[in-house]
């Protein structure tokens, strides 16, 4: 199927007619239409929140009946599906294409089942994502970010692709076939998502970070006589692409990262397996952080690989070890021994000089690790460092299973990502 949107086809046709095709080629659809409107001496009103001349019966519908762009313009306001370019009126078409291509590639690349050598970080909002990303870059080899689907009302549907085809079927009677396809991205904040992508894209391309997009495809097809097709087109399309009409599924991960405050395990009997005070590099942009990590892999990368591996060993011990308490203490000793080495590495002259030259500051944060054991009937228990299981209530177990996307793994580790605290000394 031709993936060029119907609106883009209209833009190309109109631009060729008035001789401005080269001008609009690299524009988003909304900016291209407004450019054409200006060239024809009209108001640049396409896709604005308020129509040029509202009708008496609907303040969102434009009363200009003979406008070439009228139907598409009204759809921008009347259908609660947001064309992705409407959120980015100031960027070029190539910049928008880069972003939507990234999302499509993520859809192909990131599987719903996160591997055990990766961490799936679920976020309720983008407020703490930048800070949490900085921390996890130094704490685990790869972090995959995904949005929580618990509250669909917080998600907005953005149209990434809208395509259609009309074909005539030759035979005894005139027959026509019409197909319409919409790809929608559901996110709570598409502007913050793009900002995160632009800031961290070097880490994404290098395999340290990735994104699990909530992308759904909605399709409508009908064939028959022209009269039949006109009278029987799917009345639910495109409204079945609204968030509350879609079945959404988050990723499943044995290691789940949760920014501070996103979920609470505050019952006094829920004992964490481990509390660790870890470093984070602040006051530098992600490009500088990437260069530091590339220049000093032994000092800045070795510990994160070791930590994740040891935590995963702890998870293995929780599944089958008869000496879980001893195994935990041994693994904790190994981790704390490496943390002392890490602290020593940060004080090396070459690293201190690099930090000083870039203006980088070393701060600390607390990682709290909880072990969840999944029993029959999706009933959960918190496994403490002494090997003692504390059963979670059925209602809270049900909430955690749905909230965290817990599926078939017998054991899950929650990485609770604490707030950044004091600046650490490198002396």
C-alpha cells in the first residue's frame, strides 16, 4: 500500500499547480499547507485550534464551505486523534521524519519480552525520566524505557501514518475496494519524548538505551458496489483508534526500574534485598557524558556490567537456591567490594582531570532492590535478604501484576531509583 497520506498527496498536487513544490518538500504537512495558503493570498489558518470562521452550530467547524483544505482542517479539530506534526509546528519535515522513523524502528527492534541482561524502566510521566536515565546509564548495561498503561486517560493518540487506497475491481458490475490504515502512537507527552530522544540518541544508537513505543495499527477495508461502499463504511473508523478503544500491553521484564515515587512498597514487613548508594554524573549534557563513558570505559562502564550481572545471580538464587541467605550475603560482599574499587577509580587523576575540564559533578543516589516472587494465582510475595517470604495481599498482588506487566517469570527484581542527594567528593 502507498504510505503517502491523502493530505500529502493533496499538498503535492496543489504545490505543483502553483509552482512551489521545492519549497514544501521538506515541510511538515501542517506547515506546507499554511505555506501554500500564504502563496495564494489566504489566511494561514490550517489546523489551528480555532477555525477561521466558526459555524453557528459547532465552534470547532469552519463555515468556509469552498475551502480546498476544509475537510482535513476540520478533522484536525474534530477528531481526537492528533496528527504528529501538529505537536511540532517549528521543526522541518526531515526532522519530523527522523523522529517518526526512530519510533517505527523501536517498534521493530524492541520485543515485548525484555531480556534478563536488560532493565525495563516503566515511567508514569516524563518528569523524572532525564534524571533516572542518567542514573541507569551507570548502573545497568541497557535500559529500555516504556510508559505505564494503567491510566489510559493520561495517554494521547498521535497519528504517525495515515494511508489509504481505492481500487476498482473489473468484472460484470462496477466494484470498488477501499482500504484505510492508521498507525497511532500513544504517549503521555510526545514533546518530552522527542526531547529525551534528541538528548540521548548517541546512547540509543550505541545500544545503551532504547524505547518501547505503544504503537497500534487500525485498519478498515470494504469492497462492493459504489452504492454499497458508500452506505456501509465502518462507522467506528477512525474512532476505534482512540486510547480507550485500544487494548494496550506493556513489556514484560525480569528487572524493572521504577523512578522515585512511581510505586510504593512501604509496608514495614516488605524488606528490600539490598540498598546501594551509587554515583551519578551531573551538570553535563548527555553528549559530554557519552564522551566521558567512551573515553573511560574501565572506570565508568565496568561496574554497571558487574552490578547487573550480580543482581541477576541473586535472582537465580531466589529461584532455586537452598541457601539463599548465604548466597545473598556473598553477592552483596562482591558488590560492595567493587563499589570500593569504583570509588577509588573515580579518584584517579586522569578521571578527576576529565571531570574538572567538563564541569562534571559527582552526586549520589540510592538504589533499593526488592525481590518479588510470583506464586499460584498471581499471588505475590516479597523475598527478604534472610530468605523470608512476606505474602502480598491478593488485591495488591493483582495491582502489581497489572501495573508492572508481570507474566511468566517466577521472580522479578524491582530497581527503585531514588532521588539524587548530595554531591560526592572526588578527593
